């Protein structure tokens, strides 16, 4: 059997091996820190590119849109109201007559139905919870 010649371990040898390990660990740590920094900067560049492209698209659409002009918006709204009046004149007239009569009834008669309806609307969540608990 052949015996291997082993060098005796000295303090100098141990220190050099430890220093090599420490320098390798530092290199790995610095490289992983560099990789993390590169990933962060790449993510920031990607986010900035996405924000820039979104702003460019918004500006292009806004330039092409006629709705950014207030005169066009007012004219379109008036035109839409006229068209609605022409198409649904009798329906709108009947609706406004009904609402007017309802308001006059509230003013001239007792207002307890309106107060009762307001109470129910205001406390609807509590009433629903109470009914759910009673139903169990």
C-alpha cells in the first residue's frame, strides 16, 4: 500500500485557505449584489419605458380626439338633448308631469311617506342585517 505524503497543517496554510474561502465568498456576494442591482435597474428601466409609452399613447389619442375641445362637447350635448327630446317627447313630458305632481303632493300634503322611505333607505344595511338574523 502506498502512503500519501501529507503536508503537515500549519497556521500559515490554514490562514491562506481561509483567506481564499473568504475572498471567494466575497466575490460571490459581490456578484450576487451586482446581479441584484442589475435586476433592479432593469426593472426600473422597464417601468420607465412602460410609463413613457403610455404617456405617448395618451398624448396621441388626446391629439386626435375632438372631445378635448369644449365647444365640440357643448354642441354635442345640446344636439343629444334635442334628439332625446324629439324621440322621447311624450315620455319625458309625462315623467316631468308625474315628478311635478309628486313634488306638489309632498309640499301640500303630509310628508310622512317620504320620511319613512328616507328612513328605510338610510338604514337599509341595518334592516337587512336584522332581517337576516331573524330569518336564521
